[in-house]
C-alpha cells in the first residue's frame, strides 16, 4: 500500500508540473511517465481488492447461502431446544413422581408409627387402670376386713365387759377410733393410688404429644421440600391432619 501512495503522489507531481496549454486549463503530460506510474499503482494494489470485488459480485449469492445456512441452523437449534425441553419435562415428571412416592411411603410409615404408639399407649393405660382398680379393690377389701375384724373384736370385748360401763364406753370409743383409722388409711392409700395412676397417665400423654410433634415435623418437611407442592388440602393451620386429631381423641 505504501508503493501505491508513492506512485499516486508522483502522478500528482507530474500533473502539477506539466506544461499548460495556453488559453485553456489543460496541460501536456509525458505519456510514458504517467503510464509507468499507473502500472506501478496497478502492481502495488493488493490482491485482496480483487477478492473484495469478487465478493461484491457474488454478494447476492453469498447472502442467499448465508440465509439458507442460518435457516438450517435455526431449524436445527429449534429442534434441539424442543428435544431438550421434552427431556427436561420428562425428567421433572419423573422426579415429581418419585417425590410423591417417597412422601406416601413416609406418610404411611409415620401413620404406622402413630398407630403403634397409640396402641401401646392404650395397652399401658389399660394395664395401669386395671392395676389401679385391682389395688383399690385390694385396699378396700383389706379395709373392710380390718373394719369387720375391729368390730368383731369390739363386740367381743363389749360382751366380756358388759358389766363395766366405763370399760364398755372405752371399748366403743377404741373400736370407733380403730374404724376411723382404718377408713383414713384406706382413703390415703386410695389417694396415693390415684396419684400414681395420674402421674403415669401424664407421662404417657407427654410421650404421645412428642410422637405427634415428630410426625407433624416429618409431614411439614415432606411438603415443604416437595417441588411445586403446597400444604395438602386435608391439613389444618397447625400442620395436623384429621387423622392425627382422631388419634389424640
């Protein structure tokens, strides 16, 4: 390109220094020098200009080829995108199905654990109740036996001391005191038995509440972690289902 500029500058100089034609703006230039300079310019021009001209001549053809290639590329990209979307949708549906199956398994296991805990609690409650009733019956029977024994002893003592008024009154008083003491002891033992039963029932109630809270947390984690899932339609505001309330009842 530097040779081109030199040749053009030399050509300009030849024209500027050429002898002018009188009465006109024309001039006389040496033909050989001008032609030589033009040959130098032609030789110095890079071959890329010819290539560029070829590109300009084939512009429409190249544009059509580029358009067709772009259309083919777009169609291929669209087909690939549709295939990827279909694969992603199928994978999402598979993951949702697996999540639902896992949730159902977890719910079934939690329900089984809750039912087992309730059954165990009922068994313990029945056992404690039966034991308390048996203990109360035993204490009541012992109290009645002691009462009858004390009455019989008092009556025998009364018959033996029938002639002694003061002794008879003292025997009656002692018998009444013994009977009152026996009844008080029976009442005390019954209160202790009731307290023991109430303590065990309170412990069992606390155990059931802990088990219910564990089940509730498990359900909350399942539904909170599930994609696109909210609270189940059957869940109440505090996260307990109707089944959980029935179990507590």
